[in-house]
């Protein structure tokens, strides 16, 4: 018996059974549909891409996995080198893990221990955003702010070490002024907050955050598990404002195998580098640096560069803006878009009831949540396929 995610098992609808997939298409026995959400925002090159498949198969013929404790191998070394070269500035120190949530846990642990290693034990506080989502493990739930997903936290009492602020500069300044001596980090999903409702905000907030973090000596963490690899129309938001710690996941392997990486800059790394064994980072997921995942990630990054994905994403944004121009309905609160993400926020969640089946009948797979109907398509989508996805969204309000 499979226990499905985020579902009341007693009332859930039967999931669609996938028997094959290629490009943006998912095949079921009853017919095919476009995956408009890239399997939770990860499958940026589409399904069954020959280059990714070949990279995994080739590595599997050598070996699939060895532990990273006391052992190392070429795919993980090449991926770490590639990321160090590809990511901005001195974000050079790569700690691998098996999922985004764990990658964020590692980032939070790094930030806390960075100050413990300096003897600053009072810095247990985390500054975070309202509507933040950072994963489903316990510390990431605490850093997050989502009563719809994480109401279970109430059972643990107050989150005494986490302060949430809106994405407004005055709130940011006030929080730093009041709490800076207790903070070890500010963690954000930069520019685009995903699971909290595809909320978009301005880069000026991040620039001010960088200044304040420098002024008060607090670490800045970017959780780019969702935004990384072009989703916001920037390769990484870290290209615009550089964090001290960057977390990547989801699209890291092109969505082919679960993997994540927590990348620290030199300052953070040096906070652990010493003759004192107690200053070591005590963490080590069993499957960190998995050779199949690293091989897939290397192939994914190469495709991203050689096939000019940033141009593809700019094209997706342009078509989306054209197609959605002038689209409105009294039931809609806002239509917003950024890079490869478009979201229709409705006033009442009931407005979206039945949308999934409606889209299915039109050959589109969609999974709206709460008040949010959105698309985050694979970047390889063709114009007519993208128009089909957007037409489907518009048609729902014109029934
Ligand atoms: C999906 C997501 C995570 C969690 O990643 P998992 O691989 O599901 O554990 C963390 N942060 C953000 C911003 C995400 O979108």
C-alpha cells in the first residue's frame, strides 16, 4: 500500500498512472498529457532525454554508488569543480545530500555551528520570511511559515528561535536592529517563494538584506532549491546578490535522481577549517555524492550551457506575457509571472475545484494547490505546447 504525499488517503482521487514519458509528455493508458509543472519543478529538460539517460547508464556500468565517507570518485569531484567554477564568486565548497530538505538542514546547521565554532553560543536565531517554504523535515518546517502544510508544528509549541518577516525593507531593517545579536542567519527563497504561493518580490529587498547581513555579521542563506537553474529568468538569483550559503536541489540532476547540494563560500568554510576536531561539520547522508546523481547533474549542467537554456527561458517568459496579457476574471486576485513561472491566484480556493480533471481532458497535467493555479513547464517545451497549457488555464475561467 502506497501512502501518497499531502493527501487524505480516505478521500483522495486515484492518481494518474504513468506508463511512459518523453519530452514534456506523460503517457497514461488513456492518452498523453503535457506536464505543466515539471514533476514538482525539477524535470527541466523533459523526460527520457537521451543525454541524461546515457550519462546515467554509462555511470551505472562503472558503479552506481559508493559512500563518501573515506571514499571519493570522479563524478563527485567533477561536479564539485564544475559548481565551484559555474557559481558566482567564492561559492566553492560543496556539501552534497539526497534531497532539498536535507540540503536546507545542512545550511541551517552550518550557520549555527559557524558561530558556535567562534564561541558565540547565543546566536541560535533564524530570520525568515512569511509564507516561506524550506522543506518538510522538522527544522525546515520551523524555518518555513506555512500553516497549511505544517500545522503539526503547533504540537511542539512556539518556534522560539525563528522570526518571520514580510518581504518589505522596513520590516527587514527593524528585525536586524532588534534581533541581530541573536541571529545566525537570514534564510530566503530569493525573488520567488514557491510552495508558499508563487509569491514574487523585488531584488532590492535582497540587496538590502546583503548589506544588513554584512553590517551585523549574520549569514545570508539562499534556498534556491526551486529557483535555481533559471526558473526566475536568472540562472541563479545568486548571480544578482551573493549569499554566504546556497542550496540547490530539484533541477540539479535535471530531475532524474534526487540530489541536493549546500554550497558555502570561503568565509563559512574557513569557520570550520581548524586543528580542532570539534569544529568539523558532523553530517553525512548515506547517499551524498551518489555517482549516478552526480553524472546526471554534470550532463544536465552541460545541456543547460550548450543548449542555451537562458534563451529558452526568456522565450517562455515572452510567450507567457503575450498569452496572459489582458486576461482577467472577477474571481482572480492576481496573475503574476517571472521567468519560467506563471501563477493565477484566485480569491477563493473553491474556484479551482475540478481544475485538474478539466486540464486532464484537455491533455494537460496540472496540480493547483490552495488558491494557486500555476505552471512551471520543462524548458524544452515548444511554443504550441506552452500555448496549450496557458489556453487551458484561461479556458477554465471562460466555461
Ligand atoms: C522543494 C523545496 C524544498 C525541499 O526539497 P525536497 O527535495 O522536497 O526535500 C526546499 N526548499 C524549497 C524552496 C523547495 O521548493
